[in-house]
């Protein structure tokens, strides 16, 4: 089996100033995840690495760069899932850690549970020796400015949720195992304690070797209503291609509950798709040593991995 990785850096509107940073960020994440797969690493290791890379990148709404809740704090959700045995781990409303995706993986591997939240997740992180960092380290100038602007009485709630950047990855490895990972700061100026789709199995992501893996982004409450990630895999089980399944599920979410979003999909046989009903979604994929990436509908750049790695080391 030839390995494949697909990543996204969030759906919605991406403002011009952030476009290049997003393209570079998803490309870097895809190349890093692919590097893991090429060295014989598992799909699980690859999606964790790709998501970790984007959590560390302040251009995205995950880890450093997360949006703030109504009280001006970062609260993050993340999930990881192994298509081999349907094991998964998630955390919700976690604060003051650099990489929620790593904590989600620890929940999967070191507990009998699947989702830990807030205070309990914090105790678990301490027990696992995950360092606590000052909350300010996760807050960028951009997210602070956005939060302040959203608090103004004449602010427009539609503008609140533009240009965010949730992150996710799906992969299939050389043994044919699939995995997914998703991480987010959620929605801007959300209520304290709001948990979105990202932490919820079947909504923010799902992975099953018998069909494939998917990671989602978009309006979380809509994604949860239609259980978007699992819905896509259901359509694939019924015989649809990843692209058709993604489009059908996104269309259903739009017509049934008026929600917009984006998804990345890989099938166990290595077919992939990156589809969205929003204006934009940053995405990148590597298959057969070829990198593809884009942001707008119909935009697709292609480079060989060698060429991409060379421009990476020159600073992209
Ligand atoms: C408004 C949307 C289109 C922007 C998108 N947000 C999420 O994916 C949030 C995540 N699903 C949640 O609800 O917690 C983004 O961050 O790019």
C-alpha cells in the first residue's frame, strides 16, 4: 500500500493577509506527516505529527493561535482515532497546553476512556507529565484583537467566525491502516465551556479501516447535528467515492441545517478528497511523492515532494 496523507487548515473565509501563511502551513504539515509515513511510521503517528505542526503554527486556530472564548481565554478541543481498532481519544475545553492532540492520544492510549474535559483533562495532563504553559503563550495579537472587536456593541456576529483555521489530518499507511486527527480553538467569543464537534467522535473525525478516515471543519453545532464525519464514511460504505461522499454529506448539512464546512477524506485504498461548502479551505495532500495544495475552489498546485522539500528549506 502506498501511503497517503491529507491535511486541512480550516474552512470558511481566509483573508488575503493570511493566505500565504496558511498555504505554507498546510504544505509543511503534509510534508512532515508524509515523512513519517515514508519512514514506515503509522497513519496514527503521521496525523498526530501533521496536526502538531499546525498547532505550533500561529496562523491556525489550534494550539498557539487559537481563538478566544467570551472571557478572553483559549479553550481547545482535539480528537485522534485509529482505524485499525476504532480506538479514539479526545479532550475538550483544555487550557494552557501547547499540543492538545498529544493529550488526546494519551487519553486513547493510557486510559480506559475516550474523552476527558476541562479540569479532569488538566489533572490527567499533570499525571502524564505534560507541561503546563502560561495561557498567554497560546494567544496571538490577531486573536486578542479579534476578541476585543467582537465585544464591541456594534460588532457583526457573522464577521466573528471569518478567517479562523481549525486543523486536521487523515492518512493511510503502508500497512493499509487509516487514522484521523483534528484540533481547534473552536469558535470565536464562544461561551465558556462550549464543546464543539472537534472533540466528538463521528463529528470532528472518524477512522475505520473498513472504509477510510475523515476530519472536518466548519460550524460545529451543524456538524454535530448531522454527525458529519461518520455520515461521509457511511456514504462510502454504500459505494460512493470519497469526493462524492464528501459533497453529498456537505450538501445535506447545508440544506438540512443551513451549516457550512469542509472535510478531508482518505479511503483505505488510498483515494482522497478535500471538499468544502465554504468559500475557502486550506488543504494539502501527498500521494506517490507528489504534493497538491490549494485554498480556493478549483485551485490546485502540484509539485514533487523533492521540489517542495527544497523550497521548504529555503523558507518556502
Ligand atoms: C466558522 C468555521 C467555518 C471556521 C472553522 N471553525 C471550526 O472548524 C470550528 C470547529 N468546527 C468548532 O465548531 O469548534 C475554522 O476554524 O477554520
